[in-house]
C-alpha cells in the first residue's frame, strides 16, 4: 500500500494590512524612518523611536475620536485616497522629533484642512481641550487619585491596582507635557483666544490652586491661557 503523503499545514502568517489603512500607515512609518535616520546621524547607536506604527494603532485613534477630526469635530473617512475635506490624516500628538513614540495613544485623526494648516510646518502640536490639555489631565488625575483611595478603603485589591496603573500613566503624560513645554518654550492649546491683559485672581476664590481644587476644567484652561500668553500671574489677597 502506497504511503499517503501527509501535507504539512502552513503556519499562518501575519494578518495583511487592510487596504483602507495602507497609505496612511506607510506615510506615518516613513516619518519614523526619517526620525531614526536623523538620530543615527546625530548619535550612533539605537534610535529613540524603536517601534513602527501598526494599522490597529490608526484604527484605535480613529475610534478614540469617534471618527471625527480632533480639531474641528468634522466627520472624516478612512480609505479615501483623493485629498478632500472628508479624508482622514493621522499625525503624532507629540512629534517624533520631540520624543513622541509610535504608539496608538500618540495619534490624532485630523481632516485634510487642519492637516495642511498645521503640517509639515509645525514643531509642536496644539493640545485639544476636553481631550488632553493640561487642565484635563489635572482634573482626571485628581479624580483618579480619589477613586484609588476609595478602592483602597473598601479592600478592592484588583481594581485598586488597575487605578494605580492609570494614575502612573497620567503622571507620565503630565511630565511629558511639561518636557514638551520646556523644549519649545510654549504651551499651545488649539484655537485659544489670546487674552489681551492678565486677570488679577483672588486667593481663596479663583486662584489656579482654587480652580484645581474645584476641578473646574474650563476655568483652569482659561487661567493657563492667560499665563501662557501674558507671561504673568497676578494673585491678590481678598483681605487686602
């Protein structure tokens, strides 16, 4: 009896990149290669950007912003190859040249208009209010610390550890933001109205410390804008 030949099953290869993401992914990873090349010229050895973007990173960023431009909120579509108002472009939140990494949480989906307006001239991307501005990060961190303390008091160990990890990530984001501000000597918030004069704040009522305690995101953002554009912070004692 002839021996039957047993065919070996081929090992499944990596999942192919969906067609809708190929152009955008190639564009992003070309930025990664250029940054790696610059760093190798400046300093021999491993590059600071050691990973490449994956198509799932783009999908995550797209759904994170509900399929809308992070700047204007206009709906954008994946897979459009012809430039137009509804074509989505993906850009790093923290530029690779400023230490940004090829990670899913370091991507903005933006419409064609804002892509052309801010790239490639930009060196520092504006922070988006209600998403990742300094005011938002401070409020989220404050709320997370309170929730962690409540979990510790109730003895919920697993949830406590998860919340502690979230706090560590938030602290890292805030530190990265300040490093970015120090590198560029400015703090940029998208479409911020430039205050013409500094407002005198009253200690115990509307000082920056009071606003943080009240977790008033909007007022914190306004106070930081004033400090950024006027380079001043005036504080008055109510009793005086």
